[in-house]
């Protein structure tokens, strides 16, 4: 790829532009994009023009720019994320119908839990998770399952790094976290009260592919002191269903 | 953006690489990508390296390449598609629970109907629609709704172009299609038997934003001769619910 005088490639610059769009910032001017991406204004305008021309960004009549439907299409059409999510969705709907709380599917991505899907019952409680949002591996119940089953390399890297105190009860002590992860592997699920928000308890189980590798975590977010037995049973059942359906495709 | 000797920009080349991934081709080698993107092998390998480095593509131990979770995240995180789909999902689930057939949400994108979501009841009939898949505007029930409410510019462009005979009953005569579109605008829904597949009937309604603009189409796919009244009523009700929820956000 062509490099700019500053040495970063076209791809890096495009990624920096796309990164400026977030769930709270879906529409921007080209100048704002330049500012948020820390790119010279002329570079930002030229890049935005090119990305609009390719359909990856869209520009409205007031010259405000948003992510394009074409980008969405290209990112999803051939993605394993979409396939996994499609297979998981009916099972997640069943969990949601029975437990009537938030039901979520997450994968391990760049040392965090990336949420592929979230179904939210109208009456469900607090939940900060968002689709395409991330949570730290050591804090969220999904993250704990993913971390417990991650490669040793990922696990040791996360355990060696500072462990953020997301909530008062987040386990941030590396030896304690190590013991917790061993327990998750042994039990086949995790119940994690107050580790993300003090008002809620996360319950998560691993989702395995046909060869038994853990490829995702399936979770529900319950009110803090709700019973967890039924949620664990429904999640384990859904996880088995997803594994079985993945093998068929 | 830097141009290659052949005159296409880095963005175009990246899009060409991403376009090679489809629902039926989710894993490729860099050489295959080059062949499908019609790029010189050295260019393809360099591009793939850069895209893997940025996380937009992922490479497994066997050097096979797939779309990256990072691309999925960047494309969705700040997208209007995700927001619309999140608002629509509970309403779509209600339609699906009552009608027990495929329920779909589509938007107008580059002169076709692009499907943002599809919920499929386990016992539902045939349906060729796929998430992030497209159907011609004049053939699918969603497309007819979108075309009926498109700008005059889009509508005249589609009517002037050849209208593909997707199925035996697809309306491919421009004057007949024009009359059909007027009827869709008047009725507020469309019932479209056999226009995509002879065994099914599409039923679709427009979804409007708070200012009344049509931003999407909501549809169900029924067995060919199923009654349509309940589906129309449920779709209209869901469409009103989505509009109301969009206004709140």
C-alpha cells in the first residue's frame, strides 16, 4: 500500500477514519472526522471523498457523513460473525423467552469480549452491553468464559496487564482471577455478581464448535439477587443446540 | 488517495478485495482473492497483508483468509443500519411469533433491496433472502415498497433499465410496474405472489421515520396461497411501533 509522508499506510488511514464513528457519534462532518482521526484536514477531506465515492461512507444533503450501508454489507456478507449469529439466534430467542432478561453472544477479539448479538426483553434490567460493543475479559461473565478457554498466550497477556476495576466487585487480583478461571473451566459456566455493574449478575457458558473449541460465550444478565439455576440450565441447553446446528451447516 | 499505475485508488482496491467474500465464499487464500478481485498476485498479497495487520481480514494457521471481526465491529458500531435494526427487532419478533414465517427488514441501497435482518421460524417455508443479501426492487415485496416510495430519480432509473424476470410472475413490464407502484402507495402495503419464487407470496409494508419518510420495508414471506390479512395487519402494527420507537431515540 502507498505510504503517506508520515509513514502510515492507506489502510491505516481508512481504519482511523472508520474508527471515529461510534454508537454515540454516527454522523460527522469531514472536518470533525479529521479532528477525531488526528489527520490533516486536507487528508481527511480527500479520504472522505474517496470513501463516499466507494459507498463505504455516505454524505447527506447537509454534507454530514455517516457509515455507508455498503460497508455494512461488505463487512457482513461473508463474515463468520454473521453465520455464528444466525445459527445462534433461534437458541438465544428461546433463552430470552424463558428467562426474560438480556441474552447475549460474545467472541474473543483483540483481548476483549466483542458482543455480536444482544436480545433485550422489554422488562429486563440494567445492561451496558451493546452490539459491536466491547467489555474487558476479566470483568464480564462472557469475558471470563472466553478468557478461561483462551490460548495460554492470550490468558497470560491479559493476566500480566493491569486489570481495570470496572465495578467494585470486579476481580482485579491476578492470582484470584486465575483461580476463578480454573473454576469456570471445571464448572462449565460462570456466575459473576456485580463484576460489571453492582445491580446485576452475569451468567455465561461457553459455545463450542463441532471440534469442541470454544468459539463464543452465551450469557444472560440477571438482576443482582435473582436465582441463577434456570438461567444456567437454559444457557447450557442453548449452547448444545448451537453446537449441534453449527455441525449441520 | 494514492493511485496505482492502472489508475484505481487504494480504496477501490480494498473494496475489490472485500467484495470477493460472499456468503458462499467466506475463506480464501490470498491468491484466490487476487484472482477473484482481478488484481495482480503481488498486489493482492500486499493488500491482504496490510488488511490482516489492520484486523480487517484474519488469517488462520493454514494461511487462509477471512473477514475480520474488527471489520464487522467498525462497520456496525456507528451504523444507522444497526440502530434501525435494533429498534425494529422486538417488533419483528412479535410479527414472527404471530405469523410464524420469515420476517424481514430491508432498505433501499444502490437500486436494490438490501436485507438488514431476517428472522426465520423453524417451520417456515422457502425463502431465498439472506441478511446482507440483495433482491431486485421490482421483484421482491420489500423492493416494491421501497421503489414505490423512492425518489422519482431512482424510480425512473429502475423503470428505464431492463427488469429481470426473477420468477415467472415477476412484473417486468414498465407500465404495469408503474401501475403496481401507484397501488402500493395508495394501499400502504403490497401482496406479491410468486414474484421471487413461485411457491411463496411476499407481503410488505413501508417503515417510516418520525418525519414520515419511508426508510425501510418490513415483510413476511408466506406460502403461496396462505391468507394475507393477518400478516398485513401485523406488519402495519409493527411498522407503527418502529416509527414510534424511532421517535423516542
